[in-house]
């Protein structure tokens, strides 16, 4: 699971997303679009709670997978580049 436990503690309602980011790869597989969305969402939450360096690292890790699975022009991939 990502090293962002502080997200679940600081952002109301984020505990489920934090758990999903750790559970979905095991259940759905690492390349499932829902798994990728959970990872991308966790990166966004991490930035919102004040850890932009960790958010950047999480997005940098998921972006190649988004490009490979969804394609470089998919809206989710493009959002991951912002």
C-alpha cells in the first residue's frame, strides 16, 4: 500500500479510497481502470492534505500505467499530467 496513511487520517471520507488503493490491485489486478483511478485519486488527496511531494511521486508512478492501459489521449491520462 502507498505510504500515505496520513491522507486517511486528515481528509474526511478518504479512508475508503486509501483502502481501495491498496485492495484493488489484489482483487482487480494492477492494470484495471478502477485500480488506476484509485491510485490517481489517492495522489490527488495526498496533495490536498498538504503533501505535494508525495502526490507528485504517486502521480509519477501511475502515469506510465495510465498511458499504457488507457492510451496517451484518454481523459484520465491527460488529467494525470496536470
